[in-house]
C-alpha cells in the first residue's frame, strides 16, 4: 500500500483547492477508509480540465468522489488525485410544456425533487429518496423500479483532458445502473427536463408518490446509522436483499460492520468499522448467494483505493 509522491509543480496551473493526505471516511456515507494522496476541488469546468490534463501528463490516477453514498474507501487510502466537484448550476428556463434545469454534478440528487415541488412539475418522482449527487446519479443511471435517471436527461456535460462539452442523451450508452462515459471523462453538469402535469390530479399523485417513497425508505432502511446504501444490484426477477436474507446473513457482523438487520442489502457501520470489514461482508454475501442459489450478485457500490 505504497503512497504515491506527486510532484509539487504538476498542478501549478490549477486554481481550485488542493489538499494532501485528506481523510475520506468523513466524505462517505458508511464512514470507512483511508486518505487521498491528493484531494482536489476544482473552481469550474475549465479548472477540472486543467486538473485532468495535468494528471494525464504526469501519469497520476484520478478518482471522482460524489456524495459518497455508494463508495467504500480502502483502509490504505486512494492513490493519486481524488476529485470532489462543487455545485455548478444555472437558472432554469420554462415554456408551456415544462422546465429545463442545469444542475452541477456536485449537487445532491434531492435538488431535482425540490425543483419539481417548487415549480409544480413532474417526471422524476423515482429520484426523490435516492442519496448521493447528481453526477453520481448520472454515471450510475440511478433509479428504482419506477424509473431511471436517463428518463429525464436532455444532455450531460462531460469534461476530459481535452476539454468539456455537452453530450445529448442519445450520444451516450445507457444501461441498468450505468452510463458509458468517454474515456477519462467526468460528469460536470446535467441538463434535466421536467414537465407540467396534465392536471391537479397528476400533480397530487406525483407529490404522494414522492412522500410514499421517502416514508418507505425511512421505515425499511437503517438511515440512523452510517451505511453503504444498496450494496448489490437486484438480479433479474429477484431481490438481492431477499437472497442474502435467505442465506441467513441478515445481522452478520465483521468488526464494526454489519449486514443490516432491517434490510439485508445494506451494510451499516456500528462504530469503528474499517473498509476491510465492509469489503469482507460484501464478498461473504456474494459467496453464500452464489453457493446456495447459483446467482452472481453484482455490486452497486464502488470500492476505491489500495486494497491489500
């Protein structure tokens, strides 16, 4: 788990915030893991391009950290530069059919639901209770059984070492819980289209759906503890949580980490958990489900950094 020595002059043209050996556990929802060799918060999209170009020239790996809701950081920390994006938004525009909004990748997903409520619009109710940032939701095509992020996307601004530009939704390849970005690309902003309801009944149904989703999450998910969010994607025709529970793993502990007693597709930090503890439970659940049901669970969480 050797730490990387990054040349002090490599990012001399970068205007944003740079910190060495920045702890990352407080920046993730499950609160585990080590530090970033270098932590960067760019001033704007052009500053991000400068950072990406410098990192590419110096052979320094870049990792983007969103809201940390689906990220498990290794105890050995993260090599290279970890980028945290600020909120770069624009004022919305409206027409007879609805509104167009530009959200910065660093903003929370809840901003979309707030925009619907504030302006009397509908169309993205399924995003109301999802944790994390808009950039992460875009890269992972976040969603629920009721819809995916791609449904409301008009375009995505993506920065690469060569520059930043807008990509129309259909220029990108979208899949279940994923979006294929250009090589080395980072989502910087998202243009979303929300529509006007057909009438008062649809507007009230939209509000009720969001409240019901939030209530269900509060009732079934261990939101009172630091947690990983959903660990695995649901396999076709089934639920990861059901399979893990059927293996008798609900409540299983490793160190300070536990497969949640209330929802087997979540891992919680009971206090003092490490990245290794969480990773152990992930692999234990995968192995048990594979052995008993022949199903290969695919992680929805990202494990980043130096894993021993």
